[in-house]
């Protein structure tokens, strides 16, 4: 397929797809958790650089496979790669405000 007929892959489309990926132990998507450090798009290839909440996460392969699957489900994507990194280490300040509201105890007034 030449580039004239290939759907345009956007960062927004990738992040939208990644918002469908969850750590099975946490009811917040990986984007709002702050686990996605970057997205690279080259033609029909998409790479995601991300981390997990802990380096010893037993679900790392499952989460990475889910991310890869969601990326490859985007129209025009032929290949998706996931690179897990540990620097900078993840911490709760990387979460979106919405994620904090969902996960942290809030005082009801």
C-alpha cells in the first residue's frame, strides 16, 4: 500500500487506543496512570516507551501484549513495539488528576 492510500496515524489515535489498556490490578488506564513516556510513529510502525508501577510487576508481559494489540488495531499500523523502561521511575505524581481522584481516598464533604 502506498502512502497516498495509507491512513494517517496520529499521536492522538495512539493515545486514544492506549486509554483502553489497563493494569489488571488498577482500575485506571495506563495513560492516566502516567505509565506512557512517549510515542514514536514512523510510517506504519508505532513504538511506545512506557514503564510500569513497579519493576517486579508480574503482569508486565500481559500489559505489554495488550498495548501492542491495541496499537496494531489502529487503522494503518502494520507493526507496534513496546519498550519497557525504568528511568525515570514511576511515582504517583505522574498520574492525571482524574486518576488520582479515582485511586486516592477523597474526603466527602
